[in-house]
C-alpha cells in the first residue's frame, strides 16, 4: 500500500541495544518509509554501538534496598526456594546448570538444606501404579496426587526461555520485557559488591590491620571507625566503678559517671523488692505470651518498665520454602545472585540515568515493570530520530546526495529486466 502511494519502504529488524548503546540486547521489528518525491535523499542506518556491561549501569546506582533511591529500588520479595535456586545457578547460565549438582534421595549431597517432611507430602505416583482415593482437596502438597509421566519432553518454554537465568556483572542484559522476573528468563544478576557486608555499610568498623576507605569530607556513611586493640582500659577514671568495700573519690560539684569513679558495685540484689516498692508489681522486663493480649500502650512503653516483651514463636532456622522475603545468599561464585530491581530495569532501558531517581504512579511493581518493558528505549529512539532529522534537513536544503560509508536504510528499488535475443539464422 505504501509503495502504491509513492513510498520507498524498508521492513527491517533492528537491535535497540546496538543503536542506543544499551546494556541489553533488544531486537525489534521496524518499518521505515520515505516519500520519494518529498524526500529525495536516502535514509541511512543509525551507527551501531557496542553493548554495555550490565555492571557499568548498575555499578553507578545505590545498592538494592537503599530506600534513599525510592521505593522502585526495593529488593523483590521472592520465595525462599527461589532465592536458593538463584544462588546455585551459575552466572551466565540458567536453571539447567542445577543439573550439575549432586542429588541423593531428593537432597543435595554436598549441602545441608533439608525440606520439612510429612506423610504423603508432594507424593508422586509411578506410571504403572494406581492412584489413591480422589478427594475434594486433592493437590500436590497434601498427598500423592502427582504422576511421573514418561511421555514428557522438556518444552521449548524451559529450554529456550532460560528460566532462573543469572547474568554476569560484565555482560549486557537481555531484552527488558513487562514479564521479566527471576523465574521467567535472565532477570537476575551476579552482583559482586555485597558478599562480605550487609545491604548497607553505614557505621561499619575497620579492622586494625586493614586499610580504611577513601576519606571524604563530611561523609559518615562508611567504615570510619576502627577496632583499636591498644586501649587497655579507661583513662582518667572515666566510667570507673568503685568496689563496695572501698572508699569513693572526692565528691565534686557536677560529678557524673562520665567524669570519674562515681558508680558503685552494689552487692545487694537489685530486683529483691518488698511490699510497697513500685517495682514489685510494675511488670518490668515482663514477657507477654504470643496468644495473650497486651496491656495498655503507654507513651513511655519500654522493655524495662513494663510487660513490653513478647514470646515470639516464629523463629526458625530457615524460612518456609514458599515464604516471600528479601535476602542475601552468597552464591558459589562469591557474588549475590538477585533479581533486578524495578529502578535498575528502568536504567537499563535508558529511561533514566543510573544516578537519577524515578517514581511511577501507583504502588505495584508489576504495573511499573509492564510500563517499563513496553516503553521504547529513549537512547535507541534518539539514534533513529537523528537519522530521520538529518534526511529531512537534506531534503529541505535541496541536497539529494550525501557521500557516506554508512549503509543506506531506505533507498529506491531498481529492477532490471534482461531479454536474450535469439540469433537469427
């Protein structure tokens, strides 16, 4: 239809990552048309650039979970079993690298990660055996309601989809889509930055035999304290405690515990209270059972002035397999295999610079990621738009030819017909 109206048309597949110099490979279809009479000059292809490593973008951003970068930079909450899977996936590979692990009787032989058992849980029936009674609540997690089907061949969705894929820090990312997540592709990265420290290094203490970080004026967010082993005790009697059987020092006006030995080691048990003592029934250091109600919340509620402690029963060695949480597990390569944050996806998509912040409308990460994945990378759009603008400027100034080694994107199609003539006798 476009050709019939006098347009030269090119249907091409372009890589937004190469056109915009992104940290992802993003191949998309593009149709470009040029009206031959109105725009005589050719449209040239935008220059191709090298893809960036994903670490060059993410390395300029705060660590995930640093809420100073906004709510879009929070660590995605994944099921505990998903975190474990990501930790065991080799960087640059996907879930199929898990097949290299040694498994015996359903357990990892070299790692003590043992699931919780109960009778019939996640049971799998053999193909040649009958099933149990079909109940109204029949499901994989409450009985042997699964089957080992020999007819299954791994689908292309898993073989080609690279589920639970982890990108190297020095590699570019795959295409940012609205459904990109840890379980649906290369949606995670092997982050080398936090293996030996928590999410934030604020108030860190440097070892005495280690070097300090860079000294920055007015910065209190790094390891600017030192564990000095040379201090044998307090100086000048500060915070000293006088023995019960020894005299105190001279009592001075304004004397405090920070100025001398103005404390005493009292051997009398402090919590032996008698009738009439306000501590006797005050409930100090009280612990409330988990299944009971609390007292009235007062303005000065604290652990040492009432029943403001609770017997918390949900302390487990490991979270439940399906419990959603944000955590750090040091992977086999010493890095943190984690999903991209929503803000990082926006930076990889070139919607913002890594040092900038972004706050989209709403509170849903899923909705945010859908908008980011469906957006055209501005860097790639700029590269294409510059070529269009250059062609229009040439047409406006009357230039119809430009000497360039750049490949022509949209040009006139020439058709030659050769007819062989028979020799006359």
